[in-house]
C-alpha cells in the first residue's frame, strides 16, 4: 500500500534492528530483540508490518489473528513522525488487513493516561469495554480494553473481554 509517500509491508527478521530503534524511542519498557524474533519466527498467529518512508522504517504495527478476532499487540511511530497521521494510517492498514483475514472484531489495550491514542481509537470506532488493572509492568498503570466490530457477523458474537497475555 502506498499513500502520502508511506509504504507498508510485512516485517521480516532483517527489520528487527530498525524496529528496535522505533521501539526504544517510543516505550518506557521496550520489547527486546528476542521478543520480536519470537513473534516473527514462532508465533503462527502474529502479523507484523513495518511503515516505511523514503526507504527508512519509521514505525510498525502488530497484531495476532486468531479465528475471527484480531488483537493489536502494538503500534509505534518514531517520535519524529508523530502528529502527521502516520499512526492513523498504520491503524487503518492493520484494520483492513484483519478484515481481509476474515476477522470480525478487533481489540487492544491502551494506557488509561494515553488520551491521544484513545481519541484515535474512538475515531476509528473502538469502544472501551473494561479495564485491566495494573496491566503495564513499568508503572502498574491500568489499561483500557477497547473493541471494534470490523464487519460481518452480529454484535451478539462480540466477546465481553479477552484474557491478558501477561
């Protein structure tokens, strides 16, 4: 997919060093090289994409596709490129990829303090459905659980919650 000079493509093992730069610039407790390796090499449910601008990885997004559900594991955009719609385009790309994979619902967790991300998710139709107490290991902050219906099926199939992967 191309749009506004951005390209999206599946993440490869060779992308891990660049992804780690984005990860370390984005999170207080970044994932390790091994965590990304394990997701790409061993997790049959994992789908990760990199966001490229002018040949440089400036972000990434990941999700697990399990049956009719997509669970966003992470989205990160390098701080130099935030506030320019890259995060929204990345979320759009993941949502469309999940739809193509026949997912009916998508979920994620977001810090209760991350109002910017919550606004974006609400704009895309996500609704809060619960709280995961002390979800984040760095400061024990709670996470808001959010869900969106992607299409197909009925609202009655929407799970009320999903178990944590801690």
